C-alpha cells in the first residue's frame, strides 16, 4: 500500500530535489535501452534526472509526472521533452504506442496493479519496462548510519525494490543488474539532500533538526568524513528490465 502522505510530500520541492538528489549512472540507461528506440516514456519523471539520459537513446521522449513543481524544472531543463502532468495509474498516451517505459526512483510510489496495467497497455508488443533505483552502498558505514537515522523503520534493509522483486502483471522479467558507482559531494549538499526525502518532508521542524544534527554527528565521527568539506559517496543502482507479455 502506497503511503499517500509520503508520496505527496514531494509536490513542492522541485528545485531542491533537482539540485541535491543524485543522478543516475549512464550504464543504467544503456541496460534499459541497449538500442535506440522510437518512443520512450519516463513515469514519475520528477525533475528529469533519468529523463535526460533517455533523450540520448530515443527519437521522442515523454515525461509523465504528477507534481507541477517537478515538471516545471524538467520543462526548463529539457524543452524538447513532451512533459505531461499525470500519474502512472492513468497514462495519457495511446495503446501500443511506446517502445520503452521507465521509472527511476519512482515505481514504489505507484499503485502497482493499476500502473502495470497501464504500462502494458501503452507498450508496443515486445516493448520493455525499465525500473531503476539508487541505494546506499552497504559497505559505506557512514551513509548507512545516516539512512538508519532518516528511515528508522527500514533499518538495514532498503525495501523500495521489493515492488520489482517478482514478475509484474502483464510483464515478463528479463534481467536485473546492480551498478556500483560514486559521486563527489560536499558535506553541506549531503545534509541538504536529506531535507528532500519523504520522511524529512513530513516531519515537524524539531524532528527534522534532530535528524540532521544526528547525521552531522555521524559525519563528524566517521574517519572517511570527519573534518572534510567534501567526500566520495558510494552509491549502488539496481536496474530491472521487463518485457510486455
């Protein structure tokens, strides 16, 4: 069951989300689109972090996103993309018209049954779905500690990919690949990034301040980050590929 309060928490943070959230490795789009396609559709496109990679692999790209704040940033960044205000449960495109559908950092927010029915409807026969998630690298003790502070209910497990762990209605599983990579991030931007996650957005001001202070203490105590204004942040990206049944 999708938590609608958490899901709606992103509706007004487009600029901060785009500035502070990580992008995606180029390898991820190479997996979901090994060959150039005619039409690609990015669901839950946000500010276009993954959409921008699709523009290099598709003749025409459609971005579907339910937040006007997010879409405003995407439209400014990617004027050549057809940006549509809508949700994954009701995709405003024709039947069998899209070669590739993607959802990056978004599929776990969808109503899975409804979204899968819509994805299968809009895909051409043999068309593909690519699901992409960034995660904390389990080997990074300081980043994992920060995740436990931000998401105490999740603890050591990151369950956002569980929505893709089995074959999806109307779709056949093709492959899964895990991509380890890293980005250079400043301490200030790392802390600001946490202010764009759902658990922070729905928390009260005092609770947010306490969480940020606790994450700051982690950075001050870990030897990989202590006393540094900038550091390498390890990231793991999971990519799932499905084919329309």
